[in-house]
C-alpha cells in the first residue's frame, strides 16, 4: 500500500490535474447522468467521485472505493463539506458485497496498472454491472493496446467507444463472469 506521504503528494497532483481537466466534463463524456449508480473503484482523493455525485444528483448514488484509509477519509470529508449525501465510501478493494446487476457505470481511472490481479477484479466488476452497464477506463500509465487487451481479453467486456482520455466498455451479456 502507498505511504500516507505518497498519498498526500498524489492528492496534490490530482487536484492540479482536476483544475486543468475538470472531472465533470470527462464523466459527462463517459455517459454519467442523473439517477445513475456509479462505482469509483480506486477513487483516490475523490475528484471523480465528487463530480459523479453532482451529475447523478440526489436520486443517484456514488460508491467511492479505495484500499487507502486516507482516500476514504478524504472523500467522506469532502462529501460532507459539499453537502453530498449520495456518496458512500468503501475501504478496501472488494466489491463482493455488492449485489449483481446493481451498478450503471464503474470508473476505473488510473488504477488498472496498480491492480495485482486485474482479471479477478474485472470478473467482479462484470458481475455488479447492470445488463447495459458500462466500464469506463483511463490509465495514463498504460498504452492503448495493452489497456484494451487487458479489459477485453477475458471476453467479459467489449469496446463500446472512447475519446481522448477514456475508453468505455460494455458488459458482454453472452459471457458469464466466473471467478
């Protein structure tokens, strides 16, 4: 796990990134709308979680999951300060407690390169996505082809589109997620 100092430095870098590339604009391109249920897997300091909470509105729900305690505390504190009652934080990298077919869109932003067992995580993300659910992925640490191969290689997800910074994958309905 990342040290507290490293997390704080990363948080400052992300705030600077978010100033120049507002997360809300990226999330609109990914298709987040009012009333959706969003999982921000590996939420870090929460820039995308907070922007998603604004976009889904009070009728929607955002789950901000991270394995670093400072990440979860940071998101919860910011949500409280900004009056977002639609964010729930989850400490840890497991979504095993989520019911199947319960999430409209999952964000996997700048975390894929860090996953020890990405295949197992993708199986779980496939399970919890709704039938027309979307996995939105961006990772500046990975080149395009390895990233696409990592997500589509197991047959759980199909490339649905993308833009300059993110790729959208739809849940492959003909493929069952088996762990």
